[in-house]
C-alpha cells in the first residue's frame, strides 16, 4: 500500500509542477504582449511628436520667408530627418468682391514618414510673401520686392 500511496504523491507533485510551469508561461506571455504593445505605442507617439515638430518648423520657415508658400510637391528633409517628406498646400483666402484679392493664404503643411504610416497635417493662415530672386533669401523691407517699413 505504501508504494501505491507514494506513486499518488509523486504524481500529484508532478502535476503541481506542470501546472505551475504552465501558469508561469501564460503569465510571461501576457506580460511580453503588454510590453510589446507599450513599446509600439511609445514609438507611434515619438514619430507623431517628431512629425509635429517638423510641421511646426516648416510653417515657421514659411512665415519667415525662408521657404516659399507655393506648393512644390513632396520635398525630402535633409539628414538626420531624411525618412520624412514635407508638402505645402496653399489655398488663397477670399476677402470678398469689394475688398479685392487678399494677400493671405491658408498654408497646410503635410509631413509624411516614408517607412511607417505616419502623416501629420498642420495649417495656418499666413501672409503671402514674394520670394527674392537670389537663392530663396526673403526680400528685405524697403528694397524692390520687399514691403516698406
């Protein structure tokens, strides 16, 4: 009888060990899945923030006259941001028939990542500034092509 009882005890101990290993494996799989989801979310947030910063910088360049507001299609950013492209879309603002044409345009900057499906749009109403003929340098106030002070 004692041999039958010892077999039951060792069988129960083996069953307990197998159950503990299965529970540990299930818990490890759940934790790993949660960590992977968290890392993916963190990467999406990082890319979204970088896209928003690039869009804000592009809009600031348009406002300063460094970059033309006219659409030039998708333009790549220089390194280290060469995985990103920018596109400027402009729409003229209308003041009404009596006021005549407006010098304001709605500039929308579209930033795209080449490798992941990240697209960021940022728009603002800006004053249309004519570009100087020399290397994209904005016109200086008081000179031909520049506004009077």
